[in-house]
C-alpha cells in the first residue's frame, strides 16, 4: 500500500506582621481579666504543649519539578506524533476498500480519529498548565494519556482485524509510528542539549557525556528501524523485538538524563 512521508507538528516548565492587640478601653473590673493566680508553693509549673510542627509540603501543593514536566511533555508529544502517523495510514487504507467492509473500516477510522483528538486535547492541557500544575497533577495527566494511548492501540488492532489487513498494511502502521518516533527523538535530544547548556561547567560535563551516549543509542535505533523496514513476514517478529530492545535502552537513558538535570537544577 502507498506510504507517504508526513511532517509532525508538535514551553514547555511576604512578609506578614502580626501586631499585638491594642487595649483601646479603660480598665474596667468587668472587662479586665483578673491576673493569673501564682502557682502554689511547691507545685510544679504549668507546662504548655509545644506547637505542632508545620506540615511538610506535599505533591498536591508543590509545583512539579520542571525536568519532570519537560519529560512528560516530550513523552506526550512523541506519542501524539505516533497517533497522527497511524491515523494517516489507516485513512489511506480505508479509502482503498470497497463493499461491506468499507462501512466497518470508516466507522473504525472515525473512532481512531476521536481517540486521537481526545489525546491531543489532554496533551495540550498539560502543556498549557505545565508551569502551575503540581507533581501529582502531572502524574495524573500522564496516566490518563497512557490509558488513552493503550485504547488507541487496541482500536488500531480492531481496525486491522475488521478489514482483514495483510502483512504489508500492518507493517506500514508500525513503520509510520517508528518514523514519527525517530523525528521526536531528534527534537528531544536538541532540547536536552539546550537544558544542559544552562548548567554550571562542573555539572555539565557529566550530562553531556550522558547525552552523547543517548545519541549513540538513537543511531542504533535507526539501524534497527532500517532492518525492520526490510523485514519479511518470516523475520518480522525477530526484527521487531530487536528494535524494541534498543528502544527500551533509549528510554532508560533519556530518563536518566532528565533525573541528572533535575538534580543539577535543585
């Protein structure tokens, strides 16, 4: 089936005086409290309880770590690009169908578009509120996006099953996601370098080293993607697993860099 290139559209994250109460009225036996009685001789002095310590700030009140926020936004933008790429492939495929299966295909495509649009709205809300949301809110938003992503993937599988998609169509959907992911990774590395450039020289060296390691893993991922593109039906599962293994290492390295940046910026 035809597979056309596409472009991904994807910032980020007083002083209070307490004055003593003034006595504005004359001392009146009816209104002036009697002085406290002195403790009896030999009696233990009254011990007042210590004030309770101030409650520690929680994740529901403290603004989210900027590095955590950037990580969540980058992750959501990458996923959104993959959703857009998948929808494009199934739209092209559905346009080629005829007969009774086309009605099912069109309904499935409409559902995919709605799920993708709902994901986009959630991602944009997180981006718009990233400077004010707490860590708990960012975590909740990411979980909601993750749930929507899983729903979308199930709907893609449903579409492919309903139209009895062949190997080439299924392969095209995954390769579209792979290409979108690759472009998102290139953008992510540029943002990591920009954040690292803000660090002090003694902090930056270690982060730069991590970024260089990430770039090597991304190049390896490109090579795995090329192998995936050439894979036949018989070698597909093996090529796909090799790609996913490298992708896991890319994600782990990226998260490690974000953690380093977060620690350095504290």
